[in-house]
């Protein structure tokens, strides 16, 4: 299981920082690949968390992601 922190920029121009955990990933690189793969299709969705809230990101609302430690901070 691997977790990554991402800064997600939305189509509205706003951004939010979320945590994505992939139970099948052995390391952060695999978790990043899973997130990018999920968001690369128009119908893709990604379950994340923001603090104690569960967030579902829909690919059509996301314009870009940055992976910590470069951008996202929770």
C-alpha cells in the first residue's frame, strides 16, 4: 500500500490538496501511475481524502496534478 499527496488544479482554476492511497501499489511511483491512469480517461474517477473527508475526483473536472513534495502540502 502506498500513499501520495497531490495538489489538484480544477477546471474552475481552484486547487485542493488531497491524499490518494492505492492498496495495490508497492511504492509511490506505482501510486502515481495509478492516479494518472485513472484521471487520463474522460470517465475516470479517483477516490482521495482531504483531512477526514473522502473526496471523489472526476477526471473531467481536473486540469492538472502535482505530487508532493514539489507542490502539495496537507
